[in-house]
C-alpha cells in the first residue's frame, strides 16, 4: 500500500513489514506499511513569522501545499532531498528540528524560478528558499554558505565601484572560501581561451586588473546603498530577535576590554 | 512598416558587466550584427551593474535601484524610449525594476531615496521600454528582412536554441509575452529559433530550451552546475544538434566552463559547439568569424565554421 504524501515523511519513519498480524488479523501484503508515530514538542511558533520578515519570505503564508514547486524544481531533479514544498510545510508547522536536518542543502537553490512559474498561489518559493537559508545563517544554525560569500563579495564590489570586474570577483571569492585557483578544469579553460586570442586583447584584459572598470561619480550612490543595506540588516536582526543578543555580546566585549585595560 | 519596427532602429544599448568580461564576444557580435543590419546602438552613458543574480540576495530593493539608475540615464539624460540589453540577467533585472516600480510603493520609496542621495532623477515606471537583443532584431528587421540580407546561408546547420531561465521567468515581469500569435512564449520561446531559421538553420526539437544551467552557483556549487550543464549538452546532442545557440553571457560561459569541467571531473566528453546567436547571425550576414569574436570563445568553433564554409 503506497503512503499518501510520502514526500512529507522521512524515509526512516516509514516501516514496511512483509508479514504482519495485528489483533489476530493477518494484514501481510496489503496494509503492511506504517508511519512510525512520534511526539513533537519543540514547535517554534516564531519561525514562519521570522522567515516571512526576510526578503523573499513574505508570501510563505499563501502556500496550500500543492507541490508544484518541488515538482518543477531543477535541484530536486538531481537531488530528491531538495524539497521546497516539504520545507515550506515544516516552516509553517514550526518544526524547526526537522528543518535543521536539511540545513546544509537549502542554500543550493539555483534561482531558476521554475517554482515561481509553477506556483498557483504566488508564494514565490525561490524567495522563500533564499529567506530560509538567510535565516539559518542569521540564527547561527549554519556557517555562511559559499553562495552567500559570493553574493557578499559581489555586492561589496558594486557598492565600491558600481561595476563588476569578473576576474576580481572570482579571485576574492576563492580567497574568502579558501579554494585554490589552480584547479585542472580552470587551467584548461584559461588555456583554451589564450590559444585563440590575439595578443592585443590579452594585454587589454590584463590591464583591466590595473585600470578597474568603474562607474564615474559613484561615491554618493555607493554610500546611499550602503546606508540602506545597513538599515535593512538592523531591521532583520530585530525581526529575528537578535538585537538583544548583539547588544549583550557588545557589552560583554566592552566589559572584558575595560577589565583588560584596568 | 510597423511602429515598433521604426522605434527599434535606434535604441539605448546596455551591455552590462559580463559583456565587458567573459561575454566579450557577445558584445562584439551584437554590435557587428547591428551594424550589418543598419541598426544603431547608443550605449547608456556611465552605466552601472544591474545587480545581477547576487545583489537581490542581500536586498531585492538594492537591485531595483541599480537597474532603475540605468533606465533613468537612458530616459532622462539621453532621451531614449527603448533600452536594449543582450544579457538575460540585465534584461530580467531591468524588467523586474520596471514591474516593481509600477506596482510596489515600497520599492518606489527606496529607489527615490537612493536616487536623490546619488544625485540623479528618479526613474518613473513607463519612461522606457526594455527589450532583449532577440526582440530588437525580430521587430526591427524581422525574418523576411533577415532572409533578404543573408549572404552565407547557414545551410541546414542543426541548432539547439537555448534560452535559459531569466528570459522567461518569472512570467509576471514580462507582460508582453504570452499574448498570442506573434508574441514570445514563456513556456516555449521561439524568437531565437525564428531568427536562426531565417538565416538558414535547421532547428532541432530541443526539450531543454528553458532549463537552468546553474549559473547562479557556477562557482559556489560547481558540482550542481556541472550536472545541470551536462544534462543540457547531452540533450542537445541527443536531439541531433551540432551547435547550441545562446543568448546570455552567463549561460554561455557556464556551458563552456562546465563542458570542460564535466570532462575533467567526470570523464564525460561532449562535442556540441557553443555559439552566441549573434555570432551565428553574423556569419550568415557575411561577417567573418573573427569579426563576431568566435576566437574569443572558450570552446573552439573556428574549424567547425570553416568546414561549413561559413568563414
């Protein structure tokens, strides 16, 4: 007997028995599959609201669990554990510990927006995935994901110069995530590129490292973006109840410093 | 001649960051094709990055601002009413900014606030129309016009047209699509197919036209990207394609990079060629392969084009 809504149950909680007798009745074959019963006591009632307070998570409450997001999902097709519908369900139920079991893969959403296209309720599941991985990081459940590092390196460069110079972004990202730039496929790619190119273009590409592409008179825009971004971060910390923690940590550091000084 | 037809003959051109870097060949071929077709591109003055796929993850409204600044310069400082962006990411973000500024008061507030501090006029929704390079050629020249100008017929070259994600999704930011005959479809896009067919190509039935190449995580989660790209490359080959035609610098460099990575890491070799649709149109219009930057691609297609008698 297939279990309805199997997507919503962990495989280890599904028990199938070949031979089974219950209350003297032989139910082998047909009624042989059961969901292990369990008691959940650690509901986090704030979780949905907190994720909804982060950019992208705003419309999570609209979900009616049709499963179109998971059905259309690019990442789910290569990793069945990647299940947006299930995570939205867990978040709305407040089942934090269950969600945390998948904390290391949620950031892998590739933002292809197939889910957004398929969703009949305009939940914007892509946004919910981003908000959820952001929430996991802000709450300290996970380290910053490689993707978040990349976003930050990227945004910092735009705030500074208004433009992206890809070579620099790549170098900074590899540095920040402690990866080597000399991986065999990367070397092969550069070799392919160089074998075709005229010397003149190679020199001008080299110069791009010295003369960085920049938007002129960008300082005021960069400062205004930076100021706005900091305000938003403060708002998010507050929505997630982290402001107090940050304050406590600050005071502690200060008192430690003053002790060290005295 | 339709009204659109005339309007698209001279447009503001927003190349974006990638076209000055890894997508250099797309920039070169777009400009060359424009020239060969008698279309004028007026580059947006002192433009900035649109926010790409990354800034929205810091805050979506910063992306809206970044894109709105580009639109504001085109509309208010240059007096244009059309901006053409060949990069899917730029095109998508400008469209999204347009949508947000029309519908969302909070986005308007943030954009106004940052624009004021940055010292330029705030962009108002409706001041310019954003189009893709495909719309540009399709509407300004059209299939018939293209047929008249083709010098080197692509002669039945088998092409899989790959549109990627951001040209059609999410649907709500492209209100002009899915409007019946003549309009672009978000489910089965065909503008690139139409143009390349007019240039003499034989388009194969390719099921992964709008599949994702994993471009957002091309470096941060390379294994996922390699798997996704490998799917696309193999499906194109299985469909009988000799070439995958691209319309986005991120997709294009993703396909090239992970074609190599798939071979190095998983021993999966694919031979399908990867060319920008503007490079294919360019050689069909009689430009030589170097003029449209085929030598600047990572994957090697020079020999292939020579064999086909196209350069």
